[in-house]
């Protein structure tokens, strides 16, 4: 079973260009399944010995453990994908996970900041220190281009075309897109690059990271999260604010400003328009709240 899972994870990386984060999530899902098998079955059977009753027992186990519906749905999706792989490779005669019922997962509206809150956050890093200038440039770039934090830390120096003022971004599945950079982010990037070379260990080659840590190395997504947590505390913003909140805010503010949904989809790098449509619900909710607060004949008044 473990050998089959390793082959499946390799296929995800080679055939689907799955990211390291996706591979890590799948591996954690299978570790959970293995723990269940060891506890309830007493061993980890071969793939062709995993029957529907065993899989249904795992679903019941996840329910009894009161996992979030999204977690259960993801783990069942991992099993379905795995058994599609084993069926294709001749390791199992069929996919025993096909009939598993996935719990309906309600979509939560994404958390976003107002334009005033965004401005407050972007001004939080000090403008007179090396790391402060770096942090300002990172936050401005996240908001200006609507990047995922993994896309931000993956940027290299030569990914920013200064003349065209656009970024070459590699999103999920290594899919490349071009993201425009606003004037505020452009100024912040110029200020950061004016001092970036002062770090004695920073790589100056075009293939070097655009944003570096204090050791001159590429930043990790976790280090960006810790950086943001500090400025969230300093500004008194809600603790649920994360680097992804700036991406949510980017999309919401574009739609509020009249951008069409298809353009926002392309800017975000979403494969499906359905994924982008969640932001229309955010804008509709805000519109309703504004109406109820301002209109003299609304229910609230």
C-alpha cells in the first residue's frame, strides 16, 4: 500500500505538476487513513484488498471524530484519486471509492479588508529600515497583483518587467500568467531593490529571489505569515486576517470598482469561473448592507 501511495504522489507531481504543498496535504491524508487501518483492521492491506465496507468504516470514523466537512471531503477526494490511479495501473480491478458519498461543503464567504484597512496595513512597516522596505514591497505586491503567498515568495528578480510594470507569476500547477503592478507597488518595489543589494549574502543574479530574508535566502510562506501577524497586531486588525486576505480584498475591490468577472478570473489565475464567483456574493452582501444602512425605507430603518 505504501509503495502504491508513493507512486501515486509521484504521478501527481510529474503528470499534474502538483505543488509541494498539495503533495504534503495528500501525504497527510493518507497518513490519517493508515492510522485508521492500523487501529481498526490491524494492518495496512494491499490496495486490491480495500473493500467498500472498509472505506465506509473510514467515513464513519471521520464523522465520529467530528472533522470539518471540508476535511472529510478532501480526504475522500484523495482516496478517489488514488484508486483511479491504482485502477489505471492495474493494481486494483476497480475503484472501490467511487460510491462514497462526499459531505456537502458549504462555501464560506472570504474574509476581506476595506480599502481603509488595507491602507492602514500597507503603511504599517517602517519606511526607514531594510526589512521594513521589504515588507512594504511584499504587502503592496500581494494586494496590487492579487497574488497567493506561494506565488509571492516564488518570484525572482527577473520576473518583474520594470518597463511594462508587470510580473511573471507561476501559479498552481506551474501555470504561468502575467500580473500588472500598480503604481504604489511599483514605487515600493523600486525602494526595496534600491537597498536589497546592501545585504552581503543576497544573490544579485536575475534568477535570485525578489524577496529575501535576513540571511539573503528566499522567504518561506510561513515567514510571510509571521511577518503579517506582527503588523496585524500593530494595526489592531482582526486576527483572522492572513496573507490570503489581501488576495480576497484585491478581488472584492476590483468587482466593487466595476471590473468584469472574467477579467478578475484571469488576474487571479483561477482555472474555473465558478471559483471566482464567490467574490460576487461578497460584493452583493456589501451592497445589501449599504442599502439597509442608507435607504430610509429599508427594513433596518
